[in-house]
């Protein structure tokens, strides 16, 4: 009788084992973080979406980007936030689990090249729709919280040249 109970217990334990392994290996950690940085000499925020290492947090991922953009030597710094000759005193404004974003490229006859911005991607919207929603803001309409990083003195003629889902940047290498 004791052997049968042990055998049933072992069989039940073996059935539960694969489930336990699946639950244990399923990461609850966010895969990416939305980081916002503020600079006292620049308007608005610099927003970056970066990968979050396994068993880490958005706060840690954003802190590593902050150390990079404020460092005197960090090869990836310019890929995160532009630093046009200003002091390296960026501050972290927010660090949250990443929300979907669209990478937009805008063109204008009075601007050399494309201006690139990453914008929030509303649920159910295509990247092109999210980018098109920014065009009036670039063309001079008043948009709450929007800062024109493209060329603030050009307030007409902007159009979407390219729209795609935003890619997640790698966190800085240490």
C-alpha cells in the first residue's frame, strides 16, 4: 500500500514538473523600456526605447543610458540623445515599461534630409497613422507637449516620408 501511494505521488510530481519549469522560465520582466530624459538647455524631452536585460527593470535600463549620455566617452551616446555642444547634465525624467511606438521620417523642401521622430503608437493604429497625426504639429498647429525637433522655424510643408514600427535600441555596453 505504501509503495502505491509513493508511486502515485511520484507520477503526480512528474506531471507537475514540466508545468513548473514553464512557469519558472516565463519572464515577467519587460522586454523594453521607454526612457525620457530632460536637459536644462534643450526644450522638451529626449525619448528612447531600449532593451531591458532579463531579470532587470526599466529603471536600470534607463539609468545605464543616462550614464552613457552623460559620460565623456560612450560610443552610443549620440544614438540615444543629441548633444549639440551642451553640457552633459541630462536627467532621467521617467522610466517605464515600453509602449508601442512608430519611427517616423518627415521630409520638407526647406529641410536638408529627413527629420526622424519616434511617436506613440495608439492601440490598433498603423505606424503611418501615428506619423500622420504629427504632421499638423510640425506644420505649426498647437499640440500640447509637442516640441518640434525637426526645424522649429519651418512651419509648413512637412509630410511623412517613412513610417515603421519602432525598433528597440540595445542598452549601452559596459
